[in-house]
């Protein structure tokens, strides 16, 4: 109780309660994440269960009964008769899963490499930071595409669809570790010269482990901010790759895949197949982005 | 300045060698080139012969050296999928991408700088505020959605512009251009806007913030106090001083335009190297991927180099000046 | 009496804020005659620079002239706008800023900056403008002016740059120069040269000068007359010798006391207790009264007398009694 009321009274909480943008963004994010998590219970249909699909339901308009089956779908159906609403919920699961996991991967990789670079110094540091510099020269999406292509080449042909999601996660994660590494390396360099590290070294303790305990709390806020903004970027990157056909496989469509499918029906007038996934993607990316912006301002007033 | 240039060139070469190593490793280790080149009916003798021909039995550094030598000569091997030399395919596709990148780059610079200056000068105006708000939304929209939106409005609903392809092209030497036909010009409008919009927004916001900064500078006050005309102050004095940071970002953005062309080319089925690259990834066509990687790296590194050297022509303080050395 | 070049009457500048309206310049009046240097002194925030900016029409929003009149050569200029105002700047009033390092555009040669200024005000050919530019550089003492005209600002030292700035301010031959702390950013050794240069040029050409400074040494060196400002108001105005030797306003007395030059020989510097009040914290009565050692009850309740543009008076109820 005590901790809770202290948290409520903190600057951070105050700043949140006084930012309508942050409140709405968090609301949208929570709503979308929850509905994605609960998709199997919330969605009226399971779009990936072939048994539940009826081709007769194809191209049903939103909120209008299907001509043959008289079924009503809130957001209409696609060419296969899949309920668009359910497909969005399931697609969002893929998008969010890839986004979160890729950022987590980038975070662990970046923090580790940043720590090593800052602590070890010398050529280890030079190598890591040079690689980071070179990678920064190229847009992340290009790096991700390339890694995706290479990984696809390494995977045996019959496992490609199965592995595609993981390949996607690795590709996006690898394209995004640099920011984390830079922040953590900077903090490590500062910490390295403090007395307790020198002391630990003198008495023969492993300073690395001790440092880790001191550095991580220090870099928590910037890492959290980078992670949030990275999440928005990762979600967009995933959608872009899947839209380009080099991401999520057709058997596990993400929001990007749905938009890719929907683009084919723009000219024939089936606008709902593309519109609703696109709006969902926008809402997701925008609210995570705004949340990240707010977080950056709230955690680091100096940067404003 | 010479020392600086040499250092930059050296750094660029190092970056290219590293990228070359990545490309070579893809070539060499991703999938077995022998597997890819020989069909199902192959003998051990065939494999040995091809291995010898490709130099795959030689030590790694020598193979890498050969790869680089070939790459410099524009020889990237044979596309697995099209069974034609990669260099030929790239040469066919390059004009489409370069024309698209050039038009969207010009679009981004022209409107980015123009709107940036406008929003800085009319800082509190309604139009300037509206532009800034819209631009915020533009930054968070994924490129492919912008493309689809434009297709929907201008191709599907209004029917003014084509939704895919390059229109008619004319061959001049080895270069196929869409600039000389009406349908070619119409076809490039939507893709160029899609590709340039994000960069335009970035440039606009940057020019605006730099302009606002510079307009507060003492020498602008002094220029006002000398009774110079507003136009001379805004463009001759203020804009020129914003150019150094703007050129940095713009230069890097031009590189990004070529990379992001992949997305736009897919949306509009624009027959350039980006679309080629996406297809190469889908079909794991390693030689095409490696060649694209090398090509785009050369462009990136080249643009970075040019940007660095451009500073000198804009900012006299960076030049080693003889008069100061003498005086 | 010869008509003054610049005549300021009851000039008031206001800055509206959320809570109140600030008056950084409050009913200020003064004249400057041709060839005369008026030194304007005061602490930072006293309204000196704001007065100079108001005269040349360079107030930054939301500051604006809220009252009074400014006359230049018999023409009223405080209500000019747009092109008319632009033509006064540079052509009739030249301005010299504090920091020569930042006053010049780093990306244009000094020749380009001079020529554009000359051509915007005088109807001369490019060659003639360049000729004049070289001449004006010669006049301010830039050696080898003809060669150095194509040099960039960063190729000059601070003192040389301030000479270039002065050349720029004078190149269209204005009748008034406003020099806002022209020596503050310079080395002490260069300060005297710049002051001497300003003095010489203005006496030669008969240019009126408004010399804004917080440095009593500069005033003693250059000014013919002195205006002392405090909290946006004119505290004392008079011939330099009189104000410096027989200050009439208690603030001027304090100011003299705290200046090393003026108090040379004394045991220690007298400091004025406290600091200048913020503009939003002004009390009724004389603004200096909280710090004034001579303040009486009257000073704290009644608005102090407004100082007219005539000479030798202090805006103080006790004026004249203090000095003795």
C-alpha cells in the first residue's frame, strides 16, 4: 500500500496523469495487446482453421448479410471467406509477438555488446563500435531484409515457412541493436573509472559482475525509451517486410500480410480487406510511438 | 583538406571491403554454389571440375581477392533464377530505380527546403502550423501505406494516374528512360511522391529548426539593422547558413531513398533494382542479393564522401585558407 | 539652437506577459546632436539596449513601442513600417553590435556584405560599390583593404572584425550610429583603439552617436554627454564632465563609487547595496529608493520626477543635495 501511494505521488506518475496523449496511447496499446492476446476467445472465428472456412462467405461486405449464407461479419470477409475482424486479431498476435521478441533480442544483444565494448576497451571495443557505425550507415529495413534473405538461404527449404517468424525476429533484432549498445557503452565507460570498480579489481573480485549491477539501474530509463521507440519501429518493419512478401509466411499472416492481400482487391472495390488492417497497424504504431515520445520526455527532462 | 579527403577515401574503402566480405560470404557459404549451378544429374568429376573453375578449392583470401577483382569489373556471376549474368540484369533495371530516386530526391529537396523556409518565416501563421501538424502524421505513416493511399485516391477513385509500372520507355544507348513519353512521366508521379514524402518531411523539419536557430543569430540582426531586404536576409544570409546540417541529412537521405525504393517499387511494381532485390530474397537468388548489396554500398559510401567534400565548398571556415596563413 | 539629429520624447517600450505588462523603457527622453557622442550607461537590464533597439525599430516581439516619439532629422520614425523602416536602417541609422565574432555572416566575404549593404541604400554600380567598400575598409584602418576585401570574417582577429562591423554600419553614411556595447567583447588593448576610431570617424563626418555601455571608462573616454538609466528610466542626463565629476542622482553617485577608474585613490570600492529590481517587482515611488542611502518617505510613495531632454538634471527629488 505504502509503495503504491508513493508511486502514485511520483513525478513520473504525475506527468502521466497530466498527459492526455500518454493516457490515450497507453489505452489504445493495452486494448490492442489484450485483444491480440485473447484472440482465441474474443475472435468470432478462427481464420486459420480450414474447417471453419466457407468459400461461399468470400467478399462479404462489412455489417451486411452474406448473399448465400446470410452470415454477418462486422468488418467483412476476404477472398477465402475469412472474417476480417478475426484475421486482424490473429494477425496482430503475430505482429506484436515479432515486435516484442525482436526488440527483446536487440536489447539483450545490444546491452551485452555495449557492456563488453565499454568494459573491455581496446580492439574489442573498436571492433564492436566500428561494426555498429557501418551498420548505422545503412537503413535498418535494408539490413533486416538482407539478414532475412541470408537466413532464408541457410534454412532448409522444407523448414522455411516454419522458421520464417524466427528468421524475421532475428533479422529485425539484428538490425536494431546498435542504439542499445551505444547507450550502455557510454554508461559503462563512466562507471568503469569509479572507485568501487577499481577497488573490486584490487581485491581480486570480478569487477564485471559488480559493474553490471551498477550499470543496469543507470541505463534503465534510456534503454526503456529506446525499447519503446524500437517497438514501434519493429512493428512497422515487420509489417513492411511482410507486405513485401519477405516476412511472415502466408500460413501465419500478420497485419502486413493482410494489407498485402488487400492491395490486390483495391481496384475491384473490396476496400474493407485492406482498410481495417491498415487502420489497426496505424493505431498500433502511432500509439506506441507517442508513448515512447512521452516516456522520453518524462524520464529525461533534459532531452526535451 | 587533402589529408581529410584521403582519410575519408580510405575509410570508405575499408567499409566497402567489409561489405564485400559480407557479400562474398553470402556467395560462398549461403547455399552451395555447386548445388545451385549443377542440376540433379551431376558426377563427382563435374563437381570437381566446376570447383576448380570457380576457384573454390583455393584458400579463402585468394577466393575473396578474386571475388573483389570480379566485383570491381562488374562481374557478379550468374543469377540462379534467371540464368543470366547479374551485371546484365542490374544494368537493365538500374535506370528505372535511378530515375525514380532522382525525381523523388528532387521532390524531397525542393519541397522540403521550400516548406521548411516557409514554416520558419511564417512561424506563427495558420498555414505553417497546419503543415507542421500534417508532417507529424506523415512521419509515422509507413511508406507502403502512403503508396496504397495514393493509388487508391489518384488511380482507383480519380483515375488520373497509373497505379503500377513505368509507362512507355525510350531507349537511349543502354539507358531506358521514362522521361520522354507522356505515359512515362505520368507513371513516375505517384511512386516519386511516395518515395520522397518521408524524406521531404525530414528535410522540412530540419530546415525549419535550423532556420529558426539561424534567424536568431546576431548576424541576422545585424543584417536587419543594415536595412537589407527581407528576401536577401532570409535566403542569402539565413538559408545559406542552414545548409551544412541540411546537406548532411539530405545526403544521407538520398542514400536512404535508393534503399527505400525497394518498398515503393514493390507497391507500384516499378521495374527497378529494388523489385529485383525483393524477388531475389523471395527466391534466395544469392548472386543478385550480393550484387545489390555491393551496388548500394558503393552508392551509400559515394554519397557520404560527396557530402563530406561538399562542406568545403559551402563553409569557408573549413577550408585551409592561404590569406589567413599569410596574414 | 541647432536641430538635433535624434530626438527621443517620452519613449516607452512595453512587453505584455501573462501576468502584467512590463516596461523595460519608461518615458525616456533625450537628444543627440550632429557629431555628438551620447553615452548611455546603466546596469544590464536597465533598458539601454532596448532603447537603442527601439530607435532602430529592431524590438523583438512581443516588445513594442507603447508611447512617445522618435524624430530623426526632423522626421518621425517610430511609426514607420516595412520598407520605409528598412530604408531608415543602415541608410540613416547604422548599428554596431557587441560581439564582432557573431555579427558578421561567416559564409559571405566581408566584401560581399559591404557591397550588398551599399547597393541596397545607394544607387551605384557594382564596381562603384566595391570601390566604396574598399574605401570604407581603409577608413576604419584595415590594412591592405583592397586585397582583404575577399576574405571571410573568420580570417580576421576580433578587433579587426569590429572595425569591419563599423565599416558596415557607416558604409551608407548614416547620420546616426547606435553602438551597443561595441567594446565589451574585445581585449582591453583593442577597446581603446575601437573607441578612438568611433570617435574620430564621427567627429570627421559629423555623425551622431548613441554609445551604449556599462563601462564608465568608455564613457569617460568618449562621451560628450551622458545618460544614466536605471530600471527602464532615465536617472540622470548631462554633459559628461559634469555627470562624472558632480553626479546629481544618488544612483550615479553609487555607480561612480563602484567603478575602479572613477574611485582611483580611494581606499576601497563603494558598492551599491542590493541589486536592480526585476521589472515585474517595481514598487511605487522611485525605483532606486530601496537601495538609495538618501531615500526619504517621499521617494517611496511619489513617482519620481520625469527627466526632460534638457541638460543637467537628475530624476530625483533630492537632486543637487546629494553631491554635496
